[in-house]
C-alpha cells in the first residue's frame, strides 16, 4: 500500500455528529480500498475476525458482540454465506441460528488481515502515533454515550 502523502483538510461542520460521520465514512472507504485485493470490505473482515474469536455463536450473540443491530448483521452475512466464507446452521431452538467461520473464511480473513495491517500502518503514519492514540481514546469516550 502506498503511504498517504498529502493532507486535504475539509471544512468542518458546526454539527459534531456530522463531522464524526463524515470521518467514519472516509476511514471506511480508505480501508475498503486497501482490502479490495482480498474481495472483502472492512465490515466483512470485522465480521470474519469476530467469528474467529467466537468459534460457534448465535446471530444475536454476534450482533451484541459487534455492537450492531441484527438487521445490519444479517445483511452483511448474506454475501459471506453465499461465498462459502461462513456457515449458518439452525440453533438449539427454531428461533435461533448459529454462525461459524468456514475454512475458506479462515483463509479469506487471513488474507484480509495482512492488507488491513498495511492500511493500519498507513493511517498511523498519516495521523501520527500520539494523535491516533488520542483519537482512539476520544472515539471510545463517544461510543460510551450509548452503553
């Protein structure tokens, strides 16, 4: 991945929420572009990585772990299931489904993780180690607005 060499500051919005949303979209696009060779988006890679940690988990548990709603999770899982990267099976009762990572999913996650590392390093170099640490702290503080 090529290092980020130029800064293109945007004009801030008077709305803090809009500034955070715009920044989140920009960072998502940056990571999605870096992950293109793997065929994964950053949202899909995050899902696969969570499944690596969880082994076999229900959709509700996975949504809670990832802090996203079930509808978004189901939408993100569909292309991964169709590609054979995840396996969805009936749960312990008729109302639940369990999700697991397939062998192909493990391979895809590993490939994506290498590209993610390159993007991570580029972002750290662009923002700076101290500023990135402070940003991470501030984002955690903002995320805590909703327990």
